[in-house]
C-alpha cells in the first residue's frame, strides 16, 4: 500500500542522537519505506555516490553522528528487461491516459526480487503497450501499489503527464482509497482514526511496525460495517500510503487482519492471504479535470468467508 516510487527521487534524513554511531548503510536501509530495497542494494548506491552525508560521499561503514544530513538520490533501476506477458486482467476503466484494474489475489504489482515475471506490470505491457516511463523499465505506469494478496482497485498511468498528475494527487492526499477488511476480534468503537508512525521492525527489516525510530507519518480512518462474533468487518480509508499500512495499523490496535500470514494470528479463515480488498478508488482525471470514482465488489473467496461467519 505504498504510493511512493523509488527511482529518480531524493530522500533526506537528519540523524537523531540515538542513531549516533550507526553504520550509514544500516541507517539508510532501515529508513527507506520499501521492504524490497535490501542492504546490499543500499551499499551499491553508496558505492556509486548516490548517498551523501553533509554534502560529501562517504563509505557504507561510515558512522553517522547526531545532526548529520543524509541525502539519497535513488538511481534509475538497472534490472533486466521486463517483457509483456498475457495475463488475465479485469480492466475497470481505460482511456488514453489512465487504466484502472481490479487486481486479483496472488498477483504481484511489479517485478522485484523473487518475482521477475508474471506481475501486473508484465500483464499491462501486453494489454495496453503504452505506459508512462517515469518509473523506468521495471515499474512502467505504476504510481501506487497494493500487496500481492490484497485484491482490488489499482490505477496506472499510460503517459508521463498522467503519471505526474496522479503521483501529485497521492502526495496531496486527494486520492480516495477505501478498503474492506475482516479483522480479528470485536472492534469496540464504531469509527476511529489510527494516527501512528510506521517504520521498519528493528528485529526483522522485512516487516514494518508502529515506531518513532526512522518512521513516517501514517494515518488510517476506519468505520465498522458489521460484527460477526469473533470478527469485525471494517471499511478503512487511507490518508497516507505506507507499506503494509492497514495491516500494521490494525495489528497495532489489537485487531489484525484475518488471514494475514505476516501480521495476523494463527487462528484464521479460509483465504490465501489477508482479508483486505481495495473497494473504492477515486481521483481527478489528469487531462480533463473530471472527478472519477470506481468501486469493485468483494472477490468470491472473501464473500464466502463472510457468508460462512454469518451462518455460525
């Protein structure tokens, strides 16, 4: 659920007192909101001069000090060529600038380590041929992501004009993104807001958690739709778009997503992945200025789980 691209972008941090003495490569890796970016990748960037401390290039083992200004200019990905593939896609909307798809469970959005093919990007390249080039050869057209096992609506840009506009709308929090989730437990409040910063888990850098250390502002609003015994159906609206934001925030308040293999509980439901669906997506058309909004019904496996719970 991150709306942040990781190429041709400048990131900047100021080291705090408790981070003094930490290696530069470790600090940068843990500060980036993208689990796909490894420490080895960061070391390569540092070696190439893409990371500066107080305006100077240093080595990966440089020990940072309080007040150091660390700047990363993320280079263009140099991975191998991404090829078009015929993948079944449910296209909800398409014109010369934008395409909106209803992503199925199990489909990775773009190539990444361990997923060099069979992604949404491969399918889009086969389907529409023209995609924006701002995110390079690896992520053409992609302006935001949803997790592999999260279903629902995702928009992609078919040219650079559209990409710039949609990325700016995400940055300004004017894109409507509503999700339906099934969570463990009986959520006591009918509605609420979770305002808690998210960063990497200090014990496992592949995971994210609520933390004040190297974290980013994250806000999720929720409304209870239905209570089903030991479970609750909620509608969640993203104000920000951090990696795994909904999954981390719901775990934080004691109601992790059902079926979530990473942040959930052992007792779960008959789903291959978390019970999370991107149900509503709204944005301003980058060329016409018209406000567009789309809705996608819950997938059949999600509906089956809900119906089973209702019958209990």
